[in-house]
C-alpha cells in the first residue's frame, strides 16, 4: 500500500494515497456553532465546502495549536455509504512511503493506548511503528448519535 505518513501528537499515522486529493497549508476555518470537537469547522477547497476534522479526538489525543508544520489533508472517505470529501488536520506531513502488506500486523489486544476499533493495523517500518487508522469506522462513529466510541462535544454554548 502506498501511503502518506503524518504525525498527530508525536505518533506516526499512514493514510492510503488512493484516497488523498491534496495536502494544503492551513486555510481559514469557518467555525460551526454547536459543532463537536471532532468536526471543527468548514474550509473552502477551490470553491467546495469541506468539513475539517481532527483525528486526535477519535484517538483521545490532546489538541495543539497550529504551527508552521501543520497541514490539512483533503481525502475521499466512505461516510454513511458514500465517498465524501473531508479534510483532516495533521501536525506534520512526513512523506509518501510504501507499506508492505506483510509489514502491517494485527492490532494487539493488550497495551494499546488507541481505540483498537479505529485501527486497520499497525505497520512496522525502519522508523518504527506506523498506525493505520480505519477512517470509515471513525467517521461512522462520529455520525452515530449513540456512539460510545468517542463523544462529540454537544454543549450548545460551544462554538469550535
């Protein structure tokens, strides 16, 4: 699998390049009233309105302010049975790499600090372990009002 690697809270993740449209430097975000912490707002990508999401929320990671390395990846992700264009925040984009299918292992049942239901696998590379997220499951959980996997902020006074 060819994948783009990126960091979120000092962890390395891999996103398949087949779903990647483009990588952007941060653009202005339109905050959405009553939006949760996962879907932080909307961005304009060449005249198209695209929801901006933060995978750190799904993985229980702390947020951090953008810096000169922050990027937004525009992806086509299966959401509610249809390919949907979304953007995700990355602390840093590293490179494009080939992940050998044999190097992508099963998710260990013990010692995981990330929700295993949100992982497709863990890949071993020369640089260490790379997390392969299950984006379809993450977005399905975000849409599910009954989701116990991670809670979206529902406070009506919030505007993120």
